[in-house]
C-alpha cells in the first residue's frame, strides 16, 4: 500500500490520495441483494440520499460479468420488497443534507416549526436517525451551542456553507 509520511507539526502517515481499492468480485446473488436493497432504499425513501445510492448500485452492476448481469436482472426481478414510504423531502434539501453530513460542513436551514411558523437555523449535523416514516437530524445549533433534533420533512430550505463558522 502506498503510504506517505509528512514531517513536522501536524504531520503523520497517510495513504497516498490517488490510491484506490482493488476491485471487489461480487457473485450475482450478492449483487442482486445489494441492488435490491438500494432500490428499496430509493423507492421507500428509507435514506434521503437516492443519487448516491443509485450511483453505488450502478458500480456494483458494472463490476459484474455479462452472464452475472443477466442473472442479476432475473434475481432482482424476482425480489419484491414492501415497506412503509417515508415522508417526501425536496431534492434540494436532500442534496444539501447529504453534502453537509458527508463533508462535516455547517448548514443553514429554514425549519417549519408549525404550518405557519418558519425558523432559520445554523446547524452542524451530529448524526441521522432513519425511522420508517421520518428521518431525524440530530444537530448542534451553532448559534446557541445546544443539541437540537429536526425532522427532515419539515426542513423547507437547506444551504451548505462554504466556510464553517467558528
């Protein structure tokens, strides 16, 4: 494995940033389950990041041989997964939440406290809780320092900040 060492204060050892993992060889059965689960996650809105899930499933499909891809299509066609759909979330909000979460960046949201009262907030996501119907964001309110929980379906706008506030 290509390891890089940086001397001095803040230095240390790290993998070369151009290093990639070797290819993973899935069987058609393993790939079918991953693709079916990704399809379930997207269709049932179990996770708020459908684009990333679909890209990952495409990579799994592409890694298979032609015969395994045919077997995958047969197996996926035979799987039927049923669940309770989550509440809808605007794509722009989902995309901002995904970016803020994976990149550990601050987020400015407009939260619907009730049907008539909107509340702007500046937050950093601590973690996400995926329930059958709702997704909850456990956050730190950067203006007060308090822990807060927000329902994803009540976030009306979300903007990822380029610069993290202190």
